[in-house]
C-alpha cells in the first residue's frame, strides 16, 4: 500500500530519483529553462523552489543545505548571487511549466520548465 507516500515514483529507486532531481535542478539553474517530461517537471518544481527559497536567505547555513543538492560551485554561486536576490521580493512561484506536446519516439508528454523573470 502507498499510504502517505507523496510524490511520483518515476519508476526509480529513491536514490535514483534524488540523483535525477539534483541533475535536473542544476541544469535548470544553469540554463534558466529545460525541456523534460511533464511528470519530471512537476516533480522538479517544488525541489527547485525550495532551493531558491534557501538562496533568498543567503546565510552560510542555507548555502550548506543547498550545497547538498547543488554540488557544482559555479551553479551554487549563481544560485546565491544572482537567482536568490532576483526573487527577494517574491514569496513563491519562481518557476513556470509550459506543456510543449508529445515526444515523437514514445509519445511522452513534454513540458518546458523555466524560471520566471523576477
């Protein structure tokens, strides 16, 4: 039974899902927008928004907490020096998901997740 098991499994173990979320989050923070499946985008949204909320705080403790997931120094610096201050006056909703159609190979629903302009 799946009682109290929130979120999508994405046909992965918990370790694989965490690695996927970390990689997608780093790509999103680096490029500002990525295209992936709709289910992955919907699962990525709260993961990234929690990181941006930590970046708004800007303390050493917040940087270390975010460093667990954003392990590339350049992306971490961009998160805390550019992205966090950009959303300083916003209470949430830092990302937008736009549906882009179906993938030709397997028909999966694709979506573009992007950071909104602060």
